[in-house]
């Protein structure tokens, strides 16, 4: 009898230990899964290569040139038109420099998630702008220019300039940075005058 | 004998011609340098000490933004930026200057001349001519 009770107790203890182990294992697996998912969400994307940076610069400039060309075509506001002409002129000039430098360095621009995202967002925004007219268009175009230049400056500061390996490419990005900052100021001035 | 005379005459002619050429060249040089000095001495046509001051266009700024020069001096703008610029005022206008281009203006009157870049309104400069 005592032996029977002892055996039952042993089995219960074993079951409890097993249950506790399973619970611990499940908790550990769950924690691992959570940690991995969290890491995947917050892990920085790998640094872009110089070839990817070259493509990002070309796409970023081209997107703004396309916005500018549309604005020159659609706006009736002289200040908006002059701003848009400047965007087309400046971003075309920066693009020419970037392409010439890539050629000089023997770098073929390579598409990346960033360049693809810039391109697809640019197309979507262009579609939205095309549907607008008059002051609605002017305000939307200028607001987009403010947001776009802020995003590109952020990209330059946090990703492109720190990641560039080639000294000439890094120098080109650094030289372009104050130009984009001045464009942003110009766009903000215009935005303020349009809201009056 | 006749042949010897002919040769002598030819040699004499050649030497004379050479002397004339050299003298004429020297006279011409002398006139030219005297003329340069005369022009140089005339403060109305070409001041003796024309200074060329420089303004660099970079990072969407005129550097230096304020320049003080003397009447008759020359100011040269150089576009050291990636993008085109202008140096424009009611008194002068460079027109579009692509990256790397230079443009000069001679200031013949005293005064204060504010100017801008036609493409970038935040780019402002001033030339003070004494």
C-alpha cells in the first residue's frame, strides 16, 4: 500500500516536473520568437553600397524633377512656377553630376528597396497631384515638396552620407545636402505665402 | 668680276634690309610700351591698380556675402556649386552661370548694390563701391 502511494506520488511529481519543464520550454520558445520578431522590426537595414546610393540619388532627383515638370505645366501661380523651374534645373544638375561621377568611378547604379520605394511613392504622388487643379494643386505640390525634401535630407543624414564608401561620392552627397536644405527653406517660404 | 659685284650688291642689300627690319621692330616695340604707359597713366580710361575681388557661389550662398571695393575695381563671381546661379541686380546681371563658370563686372560708379540669385531668392549679396 505504502509502495503504491509512493509510486503514485512519484508519478505525480514526475508529471508536475514535466509540466513545469514543458511550460518553461514553451515560455522560452515564445520569448525567443518575440525577441526575433522584435529584432526583425527594429534591426537597421544593411548599409547601402555605393552602387545603391548612386541609384537612390538618381531616383530621388528624378522624382523631384517629375514633380517640378508637372507643376510648371499646371500652375498659374508665378512664384510656384519659378520654384518648380528651380527644382527641375537644380535636380537635373545634381543628377548629371551623380551620373558623371558614377561613370568616372565605374559604378553601375543598382536598385534597392529604398530606390524602389522612392520611385513607387513618387509615381503615386504624381498621380494624386495630376488630379488637382489651381490653388489646390499649388498647395498640395508645395506641401509635398516640403515633406519630400525633409525625407530626402533625413535619408542623406542617416543613411546615404554615413554609408558612402567612396570619398568623391561622399563629398558629392555632402555638397548636395545644403542645396536640399535651401530648397526646403524655399518650399516652406512658399507654403507660408500660399496659406495667407 | 661682274658676278662678284652682283653677289656683293645682293649681300649688301640683304644686310640693309635686315637692319631696316630690326630697327622698325624696335621702334614699334618702343611706341607700344610708351603707349601702354600713357594709357596706364590715364586714370580715366584704365586705373593703374585695378583689383579683382572674388565671390564664390557655394552651398546656395554668396561667399563673402558683402564685398567692399574701390571705383573701377573688378568683381569676379565663380560658381563653385553643383547647381546654376545668377548674380543679379538692377545694375548688373550675370545671366545663368552653370557649375564651374565665372563672370566679371567692372564697377565704375560708387554706391551700394544689393543683388540676388534669380533662381534662389534666399541667396543675397551686396557690393559696396567706394
